[in-house]
C-alpha cells in the first residue's frame, strides 16, 4: 500500500512541473512536438529511475551523519552531508552522459531533434529535485526510492507530453496575437496545474470518517468531564449548606 500511495502521489499530487514547477526550461522549450516530448520524457524517466536510488545509497552509506560507521567506530562521527549537492550532481551528470550515448547510438533522429537539451538534463532542476526531495522526505528503503524516482519521472513525462499535444492543437486555433507562443503556453500550464491540484483528495478522502469518530470521542469525554465537575461542585455546596454553624 505504501508503494501504491507513493506512486500516485508523486505522479499527480506532487507533480514536478505542476506542483513545484521544476524542469520548466526543458518543459517549455521541447514541448512543441509530441514526438520530441516523448523522447525527452522517456530520457528523464530513465535518468531519475537510476539517479534517485543511487543517490539514496550515497546518502545512507556515505553522506549522512554517522553513515560511515560501517567502516569502523572511528568514522561514526563523520558528517559529509555538505557534499550532498556535489555528489548528487556528479551522479546525475554521469547518467545523463550514458543516456546521451545510448540515444545517439540507437536513435540519431531523436538525438538531433533534442539538440542541446539532452545534455542539459544534467542541470534539469527536476532531476536534482527528485534526489533532494528523496533526502528531505527521508524515504526509508531503496525500493521506495526507486519507486519515487520512476513515478516522479512519469509525472514529468505526462506533463510535457500533455502540453506538447495541446500546443500542436492550438496551432490551428484562433489565439489572440499577444498570447501566441509562450503566453498561451503559460496560461495552459497554470490551468493544468489547477486541474492536477484536484487529485489532492485521492489520498485524503479516507481520513474523514476517522477524524469524525475521533472528534465524537473527544466531545463525549469533554461532556463527561464537565458532568463530573458539576457533580463535585454540587456535593461541595450541599456539604457547606448542611454543616452547622459553630457559635463561640
């Protein structure tokens, strides 16, 4: 259940583009054609599926405070967390180079259409954001880190493919001249972000009955406490009234 919840949450609720607006440069520049958007989105999924688990291993066994305890007790106090950005970016750059070699080898047309934006995946803030969110949210296992990397990549893939499909359609629409190009693209992106916000109720709807039950228990407890207090006050008053007055 935890894997399923993380999967859908990373795709729809915490979408890299619509929730945190990461990776917007490539999202806007390479979303003019669906074919190009699909290629870049697949490359992002591949890179995130590899870099997030690798960076999780680096964070757990190298960068965190006390992570080097497996080397010996004398290394248990070392804290290399200040190297997180450097190590994460180095891992991402290595994987991006691997993706670039594979795409150039097996799909030269896609390699030429992506152009400079393929090597720029190394500095795509969505890729780095996946590793940093993994670290800040303290994902517990390697399997969850792999799940988060793949699902975050799929979320970015869906965002860029959706905007590319819309941009291909609006070429034949009567868009006002001042809004043509990036203007209408920003408007559509904002509307899509509002639409994706509606998915926030997918994982929170089941909490409502539990919260109502808890509130009812708290109300009953409060009523019982008030009743008990009133009974104590009544007893004290009656004792005070019935006690005979001593005249000296």
